[in-house]
């Protein structure tokens, strides 16, 4: 059985992926802490805060069409949540560039995503 906090985080993350796939920036940013630390999986490095995350996703979506679907959630003893995702990236013409399974690990602060890490 899942504890209420873990269930809430899983729901929040499911909603986050749905918003990402819809390209819904307001919903995405509302789920992130103001000083969020987010990996720039496309260009490399890390972005911080809403303005940098917004600029990163805007650049990314202008060039490619990523879709990320969670397939499993695992709560860590440290409060972080690991999410196994199916990631498909297409170019603007629809050709598949990437089709892989990776793991995203999230850290929460006050109910918001404070950090995301891509671990493989």
C-alpha cells in the first residue's frame, strides 16, 4: 500500500508529464519550485529557476517533439521519487530521433519539484 505523500507525489508527477506532453508551460511551472534545478537533457548542463526552465523548454519545443510517458514510480527512503519513463523524440517532420527508456529522479520541497535528475 502506498502512503498518502507518495501517492500525492505520483499524482503530481503524472500531471507534470501530461502537461509536458501538452506543452502547457503554466501548468509545468506551477509544479516547480521557484528555484528549481532542472537538467538540460537536450543541450547539456543544468538550468535553474522558472525563467531558465521556460526558455529551455521553449527552445527545445521549437526544434524537436519530445514525448515522455511514465511507466513506473519508485519512492526512495530519502523522499525522492524515481520515475521510469518511455521517451520518444521526433524531429518536426515526425521522424524518430530517440526511442528509449530512462529514469528521472525528483526531489520535492513543500510539495513542489525542487530538482530533477536524469540517471539513465
